[in-house]
C-alpha cells in the first residue's frame, strides 16, 4: 500500500515529515467560522515517510477521534452543552484545535502580556463576548455557550488530569460493573447464575428508579446527600405501610453512590447511614407453624410421597434453619453418610454441615444423584426445581402447607422461622451449637478453616446430631425411621 492511498494523510514533497489533514463537514463549517476555527484540521503525525503503514494508520486513527470530538462540539454549540462533563470535554477539544495547552495560565501574572495572549489564542473573538459593544462589533457572530466559556477558563487554570467531572450516571455504571464482576465470582452453577441474575434485575430496576427520580446530577457531596435524603422521603411516602420496602428500594442507590465515592471520586463524602424509622416495628408479622397441632402434620407430609420433593426437604430443613434458596444451592455430590453440606452463599456461616435426620431424609437428598450436571458440574438436591424462580418456590411451599395443615395464613417464610421457634420452646436456641447449626454464627472454633473445604470434625457433627434429635423428639414415629435414637446413629466423618 502506497502512502498516497492512506486516507487523511498529508505528504509534503519538500519534507520527510507526515501530517494529518481532514476538512470539516459542510453542515458545520458555518459554526466553525463563527468560532474562528480552521475549516481544515491539520496536525503533525510525528512520523516520517520511513514509518510503517501500521504506525501511520494508528496515528491517523488517534487524530480521527479528536476530529470527531471537534465535530460533536460544533454540532452541540447552538443548543449549549448537555452537562458540565460534556462541557469539559468540549473545552479540551477546543483548546487542542487552537493549539493551547491545558493549564497554560497557571501562575501567570495578569499583568504579563502572555496572559492576554493565551486568552486570545483560546477564545479568539469571544474573549470579550461579555462586553456590551460586542454585538455591535460582531453583528453576524454568535456568543460562545456560557458553560463552554466556563469550562475553557477552568482548564486554562487546571493541570492535566485534574479536571474530570463525575456524574451520578458514572456512579451507576461503576456499580453495575462491580455487580457483574461479583456475579461472575459467585456463579458456581447455572441455577445459581439464574438466581443471581434475577436478584440483580430487581436491584437494577431500583437503581434506575433512583436515577429517574433525581436526574443525572454532578457527583458532589451536596448533590449525593441531598438526593439520597429526598429519595428516602419519597420512598417513605410511597411505602407508607411498609418501611422495609422503602429501605430495600433505597439500598442500591446508596450503595452505588458510596462505592463510587470510596473508589473513584475520593474527594466526595456520602452519608454512611440513612435510618428509616420503625422499619422493624412495622415489619410484617409472619405466623410460625403451631408446634402442637401443625408441626406433626408437616412431619407426616415430609414422609409422604404425595407431597412435592422440594417441600419435603424444606420440612426437614426446619430443624437446621435451611432456607429454600440454600437447599436449591446444595449439590448432590455434597451428600455424605450422616450429613450433607448446605449450599448457602449469603454469608460464610451459611455454608455448613446439616445432619441427615433419618432414612427418608437421606433418600430425598440422594433422589437426584444421577441427575445431569450443568456446565459447572453442579446438580441440585432439588432437581429441576433449581431452574425455577423464587416466587414459584414460595407458591409451591404455600400450597403444600395449606394441603398439609389447612392453615391459609402459613407461607414459605413461616417455615423459615419455625425452626428457631422450636428451639426456643425446647430451650436450646441460645446455645452456641444451635447458633452454628442454624448458620447464624461461626461458633467457638469447632469449625475451623477445614470447614471451607467441606471437612468437619466428628465432635461438631455429633453435637449437631444431638440437638437435631432433641428438636424432632416427640414427633410421630415413621416405619422407615429407625435412626432417630442416638444409639443407632452411624459414625460421622468426612467420608468421600
């Protein structure tokens, strides 16, 4: 390829040095004349004719980006710039075209002739556009947009690298990238990936609602804190009977602004806490299962093939505080003799060993042992239920609860709180072992770093077994339930 065929390359027969040359589009030449900008942009490439074609084309592409910025600035000049950030970018382009360095007026004495010379070079005829006679001197000219004038003055007195303007949209995009990276790290299975994506879609909607409410403001301490305060007030009016919903909608916006202030715009201080009064007081009271009348019925349902497999696992989960989402995230390959590893990921303590209550429980856990694994090598103990939504699981559990007990008030949340209620009734809920078994704390060191690899001590498992037996004590005996008594329990251990 010959040099003369390279687009926008200017070759001087009397020199070895190459240059970039490109004419402005006809539609914006009038604006360029009004701003006294050259109609043809010419800039040295810093290369000679001995340079390779790849080096020349790369240099031209760099200048093409600057050229595009010039065109964008000229097209937007009649309407003014859309934001302070855009004004700064336009000002950078203007100074570059006119050959004026950013920061050229730093520490320059106003009495120094270089002061006026720099202003003339940067603004041209617009240097005195605020003078009352300017329109009479230039009757056919338009004044430069005020935000552009302000931005040029700012850049002339600012070192390079210190004129960046941040917006709320920057904070939102930064938070989105952070969440995407976090999801990639947590996505250990297709089911978990879908669950994370569903949760993120809800959080993203809340973040977009905040942006729609507040608008794309400049990212300053005052703007951030005022916007969060006003949005909090708006949410409290919107969710009058549910302060918890107001807090849930506020969290993504506050998290996005705080993270951006901590990691990018470090000169901005965002409030660390926005209290929503009476959140707990007004929280919905969800009934627990009646221990005397309804829990025995659920125990019978857990041993009845007429009920859904996941629901039956959830009933057994009452005695370990296992949530439906944790059961979904549990892998069939993590079911061992006497215990299995629950797949909770909300907190580190949620990934914990759970003793297998009896033979029926063990059969349910292994039912999908030969189920096809996904691309991550994962197969849930809940089988096909792992691909369904949380709302589908909640409806399923509520329907099965109604079928077993006849109580229309019980929901999936009722199951979550019943285990703690049983522990309180039997006087064991305050024990450290109970706290560890339900995933509320890491305990006193019985579970050490080996626990992260799925290896747990016999002492810990035996403590969990003793507590589990105490929780199920008094429930109806089942024909296939020979292991309720502790003297019939098989030896525990990390058998692989």
